[in-house]
C-alpha cells in the first residue's frame, strides 16, 4: 500500500474559504471516485495555534490531505485528480 500526505496551498488570488469550498465540493468527490482508493482524509486548517514557547513558522498551508492506494498506477490517477480537474475526469472514465 502507498500512503501520501500533502500540504496544500490555495491558488494565487483565492481566499482560504474559496480553497476550502473547491477542495470539499470538487476534489473530494473526484478523489473518492478513483478506483482503488483505500483511504482519503482532508484535514482542514481553521487557524494558527500558537504557544509562547514555540516560534511561529512561515509556512502557510490551507489543508492537509492523507490518502492510501494499492499501487503506483492508482497513485498516479489520484495525483491527476489533485493537479488537473479535466485530467481527473478523463482518468475516472478510463
């Protein structure tokens, strides 16, 4: 089994809210439709948690995705979903 974790950032010009809406309403259904997907989890970033004893980082992410697939071929299909909506629709029909 192949597992991946992705730190996701929004497109230039998008708000966090626009990113979240697109990720939940467009990408999640496409990912779930990939044959052979064993697990898909979205971790939504709601704000930065800070502690006085730990400095803040300059990394800005909008979400964290976890997935698990059976093999490299399925991993490639899932990557296509993440990168390109039109490509994703094509591979889901394949």
